[in-house]
């Protein structure tokens, strides 16, 4: 099969190449999915699981990408809950070959049915950003109606989902980002916007929940804004400082079929807008992931037309 592979961690996205790889086989409780669309997060090229297996052994050349939408083409021994020919979307395992390929083997429990009225491109854009936002807000952040949320990167891949889900849940949302992102964040539902280059973050005042995707000094300053009993949720690594009278939670997104179902239903209802900025074919994926200009929104690879 045709796939995108990486062999050199120091090369980043520039080290990607198109290559022929063996078709995957379904282990117990796996399915093989014929990939129609795939998402990719550049940060995964810094994750150990991209380069080594669960025992720490080198597994290059490896296939990156962990978001997919496609059609089940084979079942492993003992696999239940999915059928051959079924449309699915979800997350591939972090330490196995990923989704920038014509086929991928995935644990069945990591996938959810993709409704027939949702395009594969949209399905592939949802798992990482949607699940990260959902778990940060509702599982780790325990968001309640009427609370104030500070959403960093409010117009970005994860931040746009955080902004929309928090607003729908009845929160007061304060988005942050670059000046050029102001209108996009407000259109997504943020009631206020902070330009991190020109505005004072401290003018926000107290909030109940900070969703941090930046870390560093911004994360430290944000922790001071958390009200007693509030939470700083971050995907930027362990925070340097937590809230004085609240919780700090650093987490890694996990696959969850029920949560994927909640997210895709909101897309179908028009309550949640995917943040897709560009699409490209598998043959043009390397160029798409090394753009000469900034692309707003996710880049999704259409593996099959």
C-alpha cells in the first residue's frame, strides 16, 4: 500500500516521504480500515511512540497520523461491535503505524460509527481536537453552566472546539490568540478575546477553568487567574505552576467511542463546526504539511477521492 513514512526525528515534517509499505493485518480485537481521510498533528513527530514501540524498540520507517475516517475492510479474531463495510472514524494507537496510508489496523474500541451524512474529511478532522476539548472541559475540568472559561488558541484546532463546546455548555468564554484570530474566535462563540501580543492577559480577571494549549509563561500567568476551586487544564506538558487554590491537570487525549458519538452528533446538528483549512491528496501530503504560508485550520489528507 501507499503511505507517508518518517525515518529521521530531527527532520520534522520535511523528513516525510511517500513510500510503499506492507498492508497491515488485523490482530485480535482489531479492524483494518480502508482509509478515506486522515488527520495529522505535527507535534506527534516529537512523541516517543512515533519512533519506538511499547517496549522502546525502534520501529522506523513508521507511518504517522492518528486520526482517520474510512470503511472497515477486515476484522481480527474476536472483534465485536463493528462490521465489514461499516463507515467509521476515530483514533489509531500512538505506538503503531498510523493513518497517513491507504489502510491501517486499529483497535475496534478506538472507533465509532460515522453517520452517512458526514463526509470522511470532516470525520477525520474531529477525533484529536474534538476528544481533547471534550475531555479537558467535561472530564478533567468538570465544567458547569455559568462558569468562566479562558480558552487559549481559541481559533486553532483544539481551541476552536473548546470555544464552541464550552459556549454550548453555558459557559462564558474568553478566547485568546493572535490579533488576526480575533474575529474567528468571536464567530465561534467567544464573548471576549485577548490578543496575547498586545493585550494584558491579567485584565481577564478570575476564571473557573483555563484550557491551556501553549504552556510556558502563558500557562504560568494563566494559573494565577484560576479562582479558588477552579482548574487549569493543559495539553502543553506538566505546568510550571498550578493555581494557588485549585487543580492543575496535564492530560493526553484518549479514544472514547461514546464521546466521539456526542461530538459527531453536534456536527450533524450544526452545533459544532469543524476547523478545516486545507485538504490534499496522499501524494501531495508532504507539501501540504510544509506550507510556505500560514494555513488557518486543520490540514486533512484525502487518501481516497
